[in-house]
C-alpha cells in the first residue's frame, strides 16, 4: 500500500510529508526532488521508479503531489486517491496553491490521518469529513453522544456520502447536462474520430433521505419499453422534453458511488440516494450520430518560402433559433512568422506571437450561419531543414444543447418519511455543449 | 458551478488561520525557544509551539530533541493539540523508544474514551508507533477495539492488526488477532469488512501457505454482498482479494463474474480495473462456446475505452494494462482502434503508449486509417515519439502485407523530408521490410544510398551496410560505398564493424574479381587490429571458410534467411499470464513481475491464471504463442542438431560444415542485432554485444587465437543475483556419486554411445564420461562443448581422448569443469546441454546434474549468521518437503550430508524430534538454509521433514532432490 505522501512546491521544497510505512525513509523525499522535480527533461512517466521505490505523481498548478511505495500497490487506486486528495483539499480551502497549503498544513495532516490509514484509503467523501473535521479545528469535543455515533455510522455506513436529518424549506434540484464534444477532422472534411464525453451534474437541496430515480432517452431503455408497450407517458416529457432525436445509443457510462450499480446492470434503471449539494451523478460517452456544432474548412497555401496564405471558413450546424457563444478559432502559425495580416467578416482576430497562433474570437453566432477569415503570413527565411509540423486548427465554443442528443426524461424523488412528494420538488434542467478537443487538420 | 469553490475560498480567507508563518522561522536558538513555549501554561501558546514543531519536522529539520516536551502536551482535552502531538510521536518514537513509553498511558486511557472518534484515534496512532515495547501495551486495547460497538472503531482496529503484524508478526498470531480479524469478514458494516479484507490480504502475503484468507464459497458470498455496499476504496480491496480466489468450476466462475460486472460502471477507474482483473482471470475458466463468454467479452470493451477519458496519469495506467489485455485477448478491443489515436495535447507518455497499442491492433481492416495517422505523427516535435511512429509504419508493413507498398512509399516520403533522425529510423525499418518481402522493394535502394552520408547512428549505419551487402549485385558502386565506411573502421561501434565485415564478405562472394583486396583488408582489420573477441572470431571464421571451401562459404553466408516474425515486443506468455493476474497494480504498469521491483518477499509469489474447465485447450491465443525466444522452451533430451548450440560450436575446432546448413530457429527477434547475412551470421549475430563466445584454436588461421577463454560471464538482468559468480574451493571427500547413465544412445549418434555422471572431487567438479564405439569404424578427434547453462558450467580444459577409439572399445574420461562459463537460466535449472564432436559428426544431448555438485566446501554458516539469515529470508520462500522411509538417525544423516557439503550448523532436540539446521553454499554464492526434522522416538515413523529457505526459491526443489539422493545412497 501507499508508504508515504509528500507535497512539494515547484522548487521541490517539502510542504507536507506524511510517512505511513517503515520502508519509506526521509531520503525518498530528496530522491523525488532530485530525479523528477529538478530533472531537466519533461516528465516521461507519471510513475517513476528510483532505487526500487515507486513514486506516483500528479501536478496541480505549481504543486506536486507524490505518493510513494515499495510494494506492488494498485496503481490505479493510488492515482484515484491523489485526485481525490486534491478534490478534498479544494473543497476545504479552494485552489491548491503553496500559500493555501502552508496556511492549512495542520488541517491537511488531519485529513491525511483520516482518509489514509496505514496507506489504505478510507472514506474520503467531503460531505462526511466536514461533519467532524473543519478548518476551525475539530468539532467533536462539543458533540453529544448521539452526534458522535451519527458521525461514525455515517463515515462507515452504506450511505457514507449523506448525513441524516437534512432539512430544506424549499426542496429543489438542478440538473446540468454538460457535454464536451471532441472531433478530429481531416483537411478534406472527413471525420477521423468524434465522440462526446458527457457529465450529468446534480445540485440537490432535498430534505431527509430521498430516493431518486433518473431517466434519460437511453436507446436500450426506450427500445425495451417500446416492445413491452408500457411507455412511461407521464415521465416522457416531464422535464423540458423538447422534440429531437427519440433515443441515443450510449457507448458506456459510469456512476457516482451513490448509484446502485447492480440495479443498473440488471434493469438499466438509475436509482440512488443523492449526496447533499453538488456532485457528479454520471459520466457517459457516445460516438454515434453526434451533432457536430461547427465545421471548419481550412485552406493553407504556401507561396514561395516566405509566405503563407490561410483561409478558414466556419459553418454552424444547428437550429437557427439557437445561439452559440464564446467561439474561438485558433490557427497555428509557423515559428518563423514575421508578420500577419488578417481580415475577418465577423468577430475579432489577432495574431499572438507568443502563442504562435492567430486567435479569432466571435462572441455569438446563430445556427446555420457561415463566417470566414483570411490571413497572409510573412515568414522569415530560415535554413532550418525541419518542416513546419502544421498543428491542427482548434476551436472552442459553447452551445445550449447536448451534441449527443441526450435528453433528461425524468428525475423522480421519493421521501416516504417526510411530507413532501415528487410534485413539490422544484427541478431545473440545463444543457450545455462545449468543445473538448475540436480539431481540424490543415 | 464555481460558486462552491468560491464559497470555500471566501471561508479560507476569512478564517483566522495563516499557518504559513510557522514555516518561516529559521533563526538560531529556535529549539530552545520552542522548548520554553511548549512548557508554557497557556494552552494557545502550547498549541502554537507544537504547530511550529510540526512545520519544522515537515521541512526536514531534526526536532527530536523536543521529544519529552512535546509528549508532555499530550495529556490534554484539546483534540486538535492531541492530534498534533500524535503526529510528532509517529515520526520520532522510533528514535526515542524509551521516551515513547511515556505516551502509553494516555493511549490506553484514550482507548476507553466514551467518544468513538477518540478511541479510534488512539488505536490508529498507537499502531503507527513502531516501537517493540509499545506493542505489548497495544494488545489489550486493540482486542477491545476489535469488538467495539462502534463500526468506526472496529474498522480502524482492523487495519491496526496489519500494522501490528508488520512490527511483530508472532505477537499477532499468539494473541489470536488473526481469528478475530477473520470474524470481521462477517461484520454487519461493509467498511469493517473491507478493511478486514485489506488487512488479511496484506498479512496473507507474508504467509503464502497459511490459507489465512480461507476463501470458500461462503466467504466469497459475503464479500460479494459487501461489495455492493462499501466505499469505492473498499470495493477495490474486495475485488483485489477476489482476484486471488480460484473458483471450483465454471459455473461458480460465471456466477461471480455476473456479480462483478456491474462494477464496470463505477466512476472510480481503480474499481473498474480491479473488476476487469477479476473478469479476465475468471474468464479463463469459462468454456469458449458458452454464450455468456461472448457477452462478457463484449461487456469489457466499453469500460476500457472509458478509462481513456480519465486524467492523463490514469490514462497511462489504463493504457499499460490495455497493452496487456490486447495481447492476451485481442478480440476485446479489435474494433476500437480510433480511441487510441493520439491527440495533439496528450502528454508524451500517453502518446507513446497509444502508439504501441495502435500497432498491436493494426489489421487489414483498419490499416489505411492507421497509416494516415502514423504519417501525421511522424511530423510531430517529440523525437522519441516521431521515431516510434516511423518504426510503427515499418511494423505495419511487416504485419499487414496488403499495406506494405503504401508503407514503403510513406517511408520514402519521410526520407525526403531529410530530417536526420526520421531518415535514420526509416532506413532501419526498411531493412526489416526487405527481410520480410525479399526481392520486392529493392527499387528504393537508390534513394536510400543518397542518404548514406547523413547517417550518424550505429543502428542506422549498420542497417544501411546490411542493405548494401545484401544487394551488392544490384548496386553498381557497392564496393566504393563499403570502402568508404572502411576508412574509419576502428571508430565505428561493434555493431557497425560486424555488419561491415559481413557485408564485404557477401560482396566478395558475389563479385569476387573486383573485391579481393577489399575483403583482405577487412579481414585483417577485424582479426589483427581489433581487440574485440566477437569481431575477431567472426573474422577468423570467414577467413577460414573462404580459404578452405569458397563454395561452402557461399552456402553459409548467402544462405536464404528465415522470415522475420510479425509481432515484436510481445510479452512472454507465462509472464503475460502472471501480469494479467496483476491488472491495475504497479506490476502491470512496469510490465514486470512484482519480484522484479519489490524488495524482500512481500507479495512476490507468482500468480497464475486458472485452468479452463473441461477439455483443456491451451492453444488459446495462437498468435501470441509464437515469436518467443527459445529460452522458455523446455529442451528435449536429445537436441536436434540446430539452434543456438551450433552457434557456439562453430567457434570450436570444426572443419567447415560441408553439408546442409541447418535452419535457424524461426523465433528470431526483430529489432535485435541479429539481422545479419546468412544463417551463419545470424547464429553468430546472436551474441553480438553479449558475451564473448569461447574461442578454441582455429586451425589454419594466420594468427594464434586466444585459447580456452574463460569467457566473461554474461550476467543477465533479472538473473543477476541468482547467478552471480563467486564460489570457493575447499577440500573434502566422500560425496555421493550417482552411477553412470546413458546420455547419448548409440542409435542417435551414428554408433557413439556416451554415458556419464558427475562428481565433485577435492573441490573440483568432474564430468566422468565413458565413450563406447559401437560403430564399425574408428573414431577420432573428439571435442566437447556446453551450451550456456544456469550455473555457468564449462569444461576447464579440452576433452582428452588421446587414442583413436576402435570399434567396440570403451574409454573412460574425466573432464574437469569450471563454473565460470556463460550463464543462462535453463529449465529445469540443472539442465546441461552438451555437444560432442568426433570425426564423423557433431552430436547433441542434454543431461541433468545433481545440484549437490555445486555445493562448495566452505558452505558452513556461522550460527548467528544462520539465525539472522533464516529470519531475514521471507517465509514465502520457504519450501517444505518430505523424505519418506529413511532409516537414518540424525548423526548418520548429518555425516552423510556433510560428505556432499551440506553442513549441519546446529542441532536441537525437542521431545522425540531431532532438528538439524543446515547450510549450503552454491558456487555462485547463493546460500541455502535447511531444517531437517527426524523423528527419534518412534521407529515406525521414518519420514523426514525438510524445509528449505533460500533467496532464490526456485533452487529449493533441486536441493530437496539432492537430499533424497544422498540420504538414500
């Protein structure tokens, strides 16, 4: 298991050092600094073996987190734990920075003591942790016996992510369907690969221990119901069920630990008791019938050795009534660029020498529209033999729909012990499609 | 969504704490000041001081001098202060064990506290204080905590048992904690179950035979139930534990798989990978025609692909594992090529791994896409990545025949870019393509020759020279090209020198008239001016071949080359199976078994996949089985006259082979250095860069060869410690010598029968041989050579058969052996492959020597050292054996064994049992410790029990064989 955990600043100074196992000595701290942080080369592997000691490292802004072991640990678990550690710290004191870590080092030690025992990760749900570890020190001395046992049963219990006795005057929930659409297109407009990775993020402000059931236009479910003839009419368009695709094929999905996986496996129904506040209910991935919101058509012409002509057309491909926002097209330029002239029909375009790119920004653009930019790039003559690698043209945008076609059909809430019903809960659904890695080669 | 983090930030700013100030104190006299503050009456001041101490500790300052003062702060009601003091204690208790006792009382008291959080904190911290004296006091509180009413305390206590076991294993066993821990598997709280499983798994790793986890269908059922309820981490512990279970039959296997598959949808990648591990392992047991088997295969693909949308570090872990899965079961991901396409922003480690998997998945169906991608990659920035991409194009050409042409033209395009490393890499792979498709793409040679001057890497130069030599007849100025290389012959690397030598000989054989001078020049450069034995040896062989029988030389040097294999870098199947059992762990990331990187013995026992139920089809994935080096193949008793052995033998005093050149084993590895010319070259090439081959005089060669080289041992990586050379020679007598057995029957050796045995006399190993001539004609010119073997046995001198052997005559010869020969691990370990030559032919056989041959005379260990070593060797390295029906008493046995250099270090009598503690040292310096138990009271119980402990446990079995042999004779 994990033998020790160190946090360093970018200079390699130790900010936090917690050793769990005897086989990890103080020299391990230095070994990592010398071999990884101070190494001249960029990181070639996130797992580094130095003198039979393995270092798992992740970097958050300028901060290095390293888990150290001499055993054959579960590597995936160690990384998941490091990410979780980052989440927990962020939930307690915000951004992970040297200053924040120094300001909270006592708290971090306390957390490390709680969530990692002898190198074995323990309950690391912030919801549960915050009931007894706070920035202001430990609460427990003020607690009654009942409160104490409630804490321990929650930390160890089946529903470790939610405490009992939550009350809201207004029961409300927010569902955000956040998708990032990824594309790699050839210069000729052929889709080389495209997929949507989506997340359903839920913010719940519900009283008691509500039992929830979530439904979407999953092809497998719809097809099954269609055959059985028991279409759930009531649920079908309960929540913003606008028209569009009937159902979508989901390649794969993963769920927050609150979801009963065995039930999903057998019935494909998503039922759970949600954590309080914001959390990620599910992640999914689709590859079929993706609506690609934009098409990029590049045209690059080399005029002699000292000039490039670039023309890029973008076309929006969605309902004209919808508006895309925060559109940004990034056209890479060669390293020996000396000057750039740009003309664009819409938005603003600028050559950014420090980023080796022309950045073209458009605030808003409606569906089924087209826009164009053309640029002349002057090059310095070089005797560099190596050709310019022509990195792909990338795009950023945000659209108010789900490019995968996913629709939320219902989210039902049952809380038999308290006197509110599904109808009393105020529900909000929002769809946001963003660009992931959206690239067109040129 | 940002509101949450903003909220937190605000809270952070608003809070009173600015702990960073504790990091800034660096002035002198600091310790003294801290001491005063720690002893202050004010609580706040105390707390501040402890914080300062902890901050100093963190940055690596030694604050152990403050131990008593800090411990004094421990008795407090302030939990925060208490936790800080505990943290300090955990760090420094070991350096101040006596003072640590001061803390015990507080711990014991805290374990009785009404607050479960405090009880748990006390037991958790106490386990982390690794001081022997404290452990005694820990037992009682721990016992109570294991049965605490609060699950939080129980789950903490469960882990504490593992901590205590790590400090004092015996104590844990004596106190019966293991049983209590086992009971916790049935606990009502899932987290307690998970932690108990984790603790038991860890403890079980150091007792491989203890059956501690006792996995049976009932416990498995309990675990599967807890799996649905516990935290994500608990699920990982349970799944990792489940993976060690072997179901009784395919039905049980299927039902477990059915209950594990829902985990594939978990958001935590580690849960998913551990579930994949269980499924991959249990799938082995399912019949392939079962519907469920197909369903399962389909279910595995999507979650594996989803892992690639995780953070880059996890992607890397996932990709390393997918690499294994693709090799084991290519069908799972065969349609998922696209997800492995490299993204521009992927970190380099992700890019390189993706590329690897792309090549493995390349097939006729997707090759066009793959090639288009690879071509893109070849223009990227990172040099390693570009090289690998270029190499990948070559691999595609070799793997998918239909694409070869396109690959070649892509490579030519890349050569046109004139980017130095791209050109060099392309030339290396084009050479491979020539090998795979002879006489097809030679038209590109002209283009290649244009780039001759820009090649500065040995591999590329060697490849280019190979091409020139191989196609000398089609290159008009081949002689000029090669001659130009010859000018700087001595500055070239060995690889290039060898290649140049071979290429010029080839050229000479093809165009003898114009190149005589050139070949003379290279032969004399290689044999007279070089101090590299490989080069010299090869030079002499060519020289001899060319001067005695040019026709034979042609047959050898220009022989048809074996095809190269399609797949490279495949993991050897047994290792692959073992790694599949380690999916998700570091072993799967390193692609090495745990024993290769874990110190001591913890968790290094080899895991194996379960066997399939019903008809055992072992030819599971035929495409994987090939292309594995011959090392792993168990050699037959009589080796057919081919293979590596001949390569070694060619350095012997042999006349040039006159008849058929033996085929080279098809398992040649691509990318190795052995891409030389003819059959002979490849055989010799096998040694390039490795151990110098043994050279014994070569008749006719112009200069005397170094005779009887005790060649420097080639110590192979992983085998390093096992086969380290060392060894001493002493004097003894009376070791048991087994009778001679027939090793080579006359039928298989054209009338020569060889029988023999091994003996150790006066510290020297002898091979006693009897040669019998059962043929009709006289035999002369005997010579012998050994193949590389596990302990580096090699003839210490030439074989002395002085007179010709007439028909029906037998001659006995004793050949002294040394243990300084080249080392290669054999299977079985004590196998020895021998080649004997006479005037008629070369014959091959293999025999096994008793390992007692290697027991050296100074193998008696000091008692104290013995005790320490015995403790030091992890108990999973201990092997138990029984020697049945042996009627010796302990003294007789001891004497007998001593004759064979098994020394009794100590003797102990307990009740009716004599225990002999014995030590043995091998020639390569490995120690073996043994305990031999002999019943004395009961004349009817004549079985002896033997436990052998050794750092190289694979030797144990052979030691046991020796005991059997010695005690029975």
